[in-house]
């Protein structure tokens, strides 16, 4: 039999581009900036070195003047029925279960890290139950001077109608609150949970008996683009101020505890999150810290 001619290029099946796993986008301008932030602490090899939050393969993108690499502000989601104000200031939520570390960065619109952002986390325990009488698996913290945060907790359990998830509220000084949720990749209930959003899936990997996860938040905070990757600067040092504009007892530089009452511009407020007050965190601006009475 005659040998059939070799297939011509147009006859060969086209190769499909390989897709990345959920939560593993390519290297972006934001990740380059993160690498620069980390460079002073540890060597980083872009594309194959230290694991950065939500990093993946691919070639590095050019440094653009704004976040145009898919880093629109983090998607907002419902608060749900189990949020409680007044959570303790802590980064470790202890309890039985599979250990979980959640870490990442908080960025503004120009992909520059944001310092001093309030992050208030709450979640279910391994059985899928919330502590509504106390503050189990609830706690708030602030991003450091390089925009980083770390939460040590356990993997939450699913419950009827919901897949595994974490809740979080974020607020930069003087900016609105962002309420959202974080999800785990590969969960069977992701496909049936009507609230689930794949844009909020964390990068998760096994680490010994526990898991390590990462996620970077982008807040709708205007920033001046910088030609060189640099953080927004150190967390401001609170200093006592003079009389409150319009009159009142609130003062920047004061350490407030839950339940403390102040007045500002003729209106009364009660503290719902222990914190040290900064200029820009006046009670009307930060409902995550103060409740109007």
C-alpha cells in the first residue's frame, strides 16, 4: 500500500492553551510590586522562587501606571447573619481542627500596599457552627507598614446551603467598609452555593498537617501611581490632637476600648472595636469601629 502523505500543518489538531488552577493567575504588576516589598527580607525569584500570594506561571507584565492587570477592587459580598461587632484584637483564632494560615497583602487602586487597614475576620468552626454567644473564631487586626496581614485559624466546616468560607470586613482609614468572603478551591459545594464567587477563591496548599492559603485584597482607595514599587509608607504614629472640630470628646492618639463612649461634632458614638485612634478615623468615617447612638 502506498504510504499516506504526512499531515499538513493545517491538518494537525490545534493545541489548546493550558489553563491555570483556580486562584493561580499569571505574574502581574501587583506581584512584581510585592516581590520588591519582600526583596529586603528574602531573595525572590519571579516565576519560580518564593511563593507570593496568588502567584502563578507566565511572563512578567510591564509596570503600568495603574492596576490594569485584572486587579479591580475586591468583590463585595453579603455580611450574613453571624457578624458581631467588638471582636478581640488578635491574629490567632484557636480551636480544634485542621490548622490554616491565611496571609496576603492589601493594595489600593494603583497596586501599592496599604498600611493600617482594619481586617475583621469571623468564621464557623469545623462543625459549621458560629459562636454567637462569645468571640470564638472572631478577631480583628491591622495590615502592617508593607500592607501585609496573617491570620492563623482552622479550616471552617461547611453547613447547609453554604460551602467552606471565611468572612472579613476591611476598612482603610477614612474609607468605606468592604465586606466580603473568601473561599477554598475544589470544594464540592462550591458549585451549589449560590453566594460562591470564583473571584474570591484563595490559593491553598498543604503544609504538613495543616494548610497555607493566600489572598490579596484590592480596596477602592485612590493612590498616586509610582514609577518604582514602594509601599504607601509606614503606619502613621497617632498623636494627640486639639479640640475636635465642631466640639466633642474624641481624640486621635487615644486608645479606646469596646464600650467607650465619645462625642464628635455633636453626635454620640460607642466604640465597637478596640483600637488606637488615628486622624482620618473619626467616628463618622469608620462604622466598623464606632456605632452612632
